[in-house]
C-alpha cells in the first residue's frame, strides 16, 4: 500500500513537471506560423507595408483616441487580443493598438497585421530594437536579470535538483514551477514599467497581456477617474478562490527577509497585472521606475530570497500608494489555473484572462474554457 501511494505521488510530480515543460515550450504550429510570416515579410511587399499608413501616423500620439499597449512575441495571441477588442468595441475607429515585440518576432508580427488589417482600428507594430530610449545603458538592471548566471540556472536549470519532494505537496511544487517560467526574465515582460518613456506623447493607455480576450466595449475605461493615481487595477484579495482572488502581499513575498518585513505589510491587498489603466501624466511625476529597479537589484543581491515570481512582486512595491481599484467585472482572472471557473461569470466579464499555465492555445488548456478564445 505504501509503495502504491509513493508511486501515485511520484506520478503526480512527474505530471506537474511535464505540464511545466508544455507551458514553457512553443507549440509547433505557432513556431511555424512565425517562420512562415517572417518569410512572407521578406518576399511580399504587402507584408512590409508601413503600419499604420503615413497619413495616419499623427493618430499614434493623438490623445483623443483610445490607446492600447500589448507586449508579446506570440503572433496568434496578439491577433486574438486585437480582434476581440475591435469586435467588442462600439467605436472601433477610435482604437489604436501599439504592439511591441522582440527582434526575432518583429518581421512576422508586422507581416500578420499588414496582411490582416483590422480597419477601422489602427495598429502599430514595433520591435524593442526600434525604441531609441530602450538601451542597455538605460535599463542595466534588466541586463543583469537576463544574464545573471544564478537566475538563468534558476529558470532554465534542473527543477528537481535539490528539491525535497517528500516534504513538498503537489500544489506547492506546482506553484514553484509556475514561478520558474522563463518568461519572467524576458525584457518583454518587464516592458510595462517603461511606458511613460516609450510613449512620451500619450496621457493614458490601457495595457493588456496577450493571454486575454475582450468581450465588452472598453472605451468607458478612459472615463474612469483615477483620482490622481497611476494604475487602475482590479484588486485580487477579496474573493473566495484561493488560487487567484485571495492574494495578499504575504502570498508573493518572503516576510522572513528583514528588508521585506521592514517595508511591507503582509496583509496588504494585491492587484492584477493584465488589464491596467495607466495615467502616464501622473506616472511621470513619480519615482515608480526607480523604485522598481531598486527592488529588482536588492532581490538579485539577496539571491532571489525576497520573492520568486516574476514581475508582479516588484510592481506591487513600486506602485504602492499609486493604485486605484476598479470594478472586478472589468477583469476576470484564473482561466489558466483551474477548471472550476464560473462559466456564467466568464460570459459577463469585460476581459477574461487565461493567466496560469493552461493557455488556450496549448494542448493543456481547459477544453470548456477554450471556446471563449477560439
């Protein structure tokens, strides 16, 4: 009996590890799509046409339009976000999408939106290499994050090495694997902290993750008064769902670390990245970026002992005091974490978010939640 229980337990850990690798890898179809579009960009003049067309360039800095920013290297996911926004909008002619991608994906991403226009909405595609401001000199901490040997080993190394599975529950192990997704050391994932500099002429933007679907007109977001705050976000500490909507600072930080214990309150409410209203005018009056950099460096110096999980923890610190809570119906989370998502609530939410490992474009996505995306 004891042997059987041990085998079942080992099988569960093996299943979780396989799921982690499935979530971290690029499906063959997505990889081939990107390659084919890159080839199209090199051989088809229509795929290289200017985005947007020259007469529409002034719109990119016109604050009477609704500006969305999307940072991703997933062409198919970007298409779903843009198309769902346009289809749900009551005034799609007012929508401007600023899509930022990395250098290797730029040609394919540009080709996709050049060949599949979403008129009357406007789409701009830029690579990080095209932003003059975004140099290694201006963001040295990110170079440290990407090149630090300990960090690369943490995210890309042997996840079982040194792990005491006999004292670890499958759920704890799953959380640790989720924290070791390689995306967390990607520049694209940190890019949102530089929005005021990347878009110096814009006053307000809505930042979107690439694993969301928009189901309702989002233009009212620009009418929300943030009362001088920088970040309009849904709080994630007031729900019963222990995976997603009952998160406080204690869930993200190591409060046995003296710096964390000194500066943070474990009971403070967390909030969601993925659909955020950013008031860039208010942001430019703050030291949010510098605070973010400072804590990233401190966590590096402490050998990642302050927190493990990605870009949200340093953002929770950097935006402390700058958050304006918005109604939870604007942003429903957790569709990539668990199969128990309330379908009726998902139908009514303005934005549904497949945060978690089970992305809808992967085989491990939950079948009954995939139709919202497809």
